[in-house]
C-alpha cells in the first residue's frame, strides 16, 4: 500500500568489518559485524584466517544445515548456549541422546495435537487481555511474555498452580541475556564450568530463579499424577529438570518476539489491522485455524521480516569448498536467515509488509525458513505459528493498536529483538 510507514530494520555495517572490530564485538554480537552487501551478495567472508563465512542463499543454507549432513556440526558457541539453557535436555543433547528425545517429543507437535491446544491459546490470551487498561501505552514484549508464560505452564509444562507465570516471565529476558552473553573470554581453551563462572552465568539471580522454578516443577512430578504435557513424553527418555529448564525460555523467546513484532507492525497499518480484527471477531473466542487465514499469513510475513532465529552457526568438520570459498576444518559458517528473508535478489520489495506473499496460489518461496531446516529445525514450528495466530486474533478482536513515538533499535541475537522494547497504544474496542 502506498504511503506505508517504513518497517524498523536491522542496520548492517555500511562497510567491511575490520579484524579488530570482529574480535572486539563479533564474539558477543556477530550480527553487528555483517556488512550490508549480504543483502545483495550470497556469501561474505569475514577478514582474518579462519574467520566466519556468512551465507544468505537458501540453497547454501540447506547445504550447510541439511544436504551436507555429517560435514557440518553445531558451532561451539551454539553448543555452549544450549548447554547453559538445556543441559542434557532436548536442544542441548547430541547424537543418540538427542535423537531419542526428538523422537519422543515429536507427537506433541503434530497438526492434530496442535489443534487440540488452540482453546488453551485463546483462553490464556483472554485472561491477560481482560486485565489490561482500557487505553494505555503498552510495552509489547512484556505483554507477550505474560501471555506466553501462561500458555507454557498450561500446555507445555503443566504447573498446576505451583508457579507464578508472571514472576517467571519477568526473569526470562535477563536469563536469556546472561545465557547468550559471549565475550572474548569464550575464545580461551578453558573448561565449560570455568567459562560459565568467568561470565557470571551461575551467579546471576535471574538464572538461579528460573532454574529453581524448573527444579520445583521437576520434583513435583514425582506425585505420579497423570499429565498430558510435552514433558510427559520425555520422562524416562531425557532429564526432566533439564528439559523443563530449557523449555521455559525457549518457548517464550520465539513467540514473544513474533507476537510483539506483529502488533508493532500492525499499529501503523490500520488497513491490515481492520481486516484482521474483522476476521478475529467473526471467528469468536475459540477460533479454529481455518477461520484465521489472514492471521496466519500475517504471522508468516512477520516471521519473514523478523526471523525468530536470525543467525544459525555451524562448524566445518573438515576442509571443503563452499560458495567458492575455502572453508577450513573448525571454521564457522553462519547462515544469515534475517538477510536471506530480506535479500534483494530473492524477494520482490523485500522490506515491505505484505502478508499476501503467502497466499496459497503464490506458492512457497524457498528462501522462507524462519525455523531453520534440516534435522535440527525447530520441532515446535507449527505449534509456534498457530500460537501466534490465535494470540494475535484474540488481542485484535478486543483492542485497536495505535503508534507512539517510540523507535525500536534492532539486534540480531538469539532472536530478532528490539534492544529498547516495542511500545504501542492499545485501546479497547
């Protein structure tokens, strides 16, 4: 639509990074070192021997994440991140232990299983929406955290009143910030325990509180009561406490940012917002996915523009050639999904918000892979998309969204996030 307000976008470097810049800030925030030409080219080699190679083409992404299975493995920083969060649980495990847990959890995320959760998605959204002010500026990440935390403890990990979802939600942003806080110290050949201590992971109070909550929930499951949550499928297959501790931040991070970006984007697009509100009101308080076709397309477009996993890193297991570049054993290869989703050669008007890109008759663009691809693709991809569509529908059925003067500052870390939050005005309809 002509005259639309420009979308907030990540600012890649206008020039090539220096080796000093890469060492000084790239360890903790590699996205800040990627040059803007990644939006026109498909491969960018960082300076210095053995420095990362950055890719933004879907064929190359699949080659690294899937087609060359056995030739790449998860980068050491990625393994460290998941170990800190998941321990030996599903996303932290490797090899046969990971395969067993992945297979055990998979039935929870099939389409029929996801459909059975829709009512819970709507119920928990309405519970939070019912307590919101009639007209107020709202920080969207905080709002989304409150909703998603209730869903996590109602659906994925049945808490049965043993956990305060709001308290856990308030700790999760700090928890994630600490777990993903890498520095040049992490380059040193030290033990994992010592690196965590030097980075202050285990001493962080928010990390301690989230881990304690996971411990209480794990201990409570010794009561023998029947449960139908995801963790039940993993009992006896993987460590219960580790899986609860990893699931809490993982289940919140993706959907919280996805919902927040959707609401922020719609606040300055009243035409799309009106269409969504009409669809949501027609679907009623217990919508089926078949009634939310536009909401689902909006979610797909938001996941394109604000990829939940903007950068995926792998390490080469031996010397090889990729995209015309020599890749040495142990060298990191970064699949830049955020850049691929906005690449100027892969999308028409890539920075424009247009959910109709995802109309069925237009087919699927192979450059759209917000949850990755290959064996390690996010197991909850369908669950997360349905969850976001229902939450979005229920909020827009009850509230109109209006812009404020707030200007987001994007960062590409574990998710595409705004460093300074997202703020809109919400008015009850």
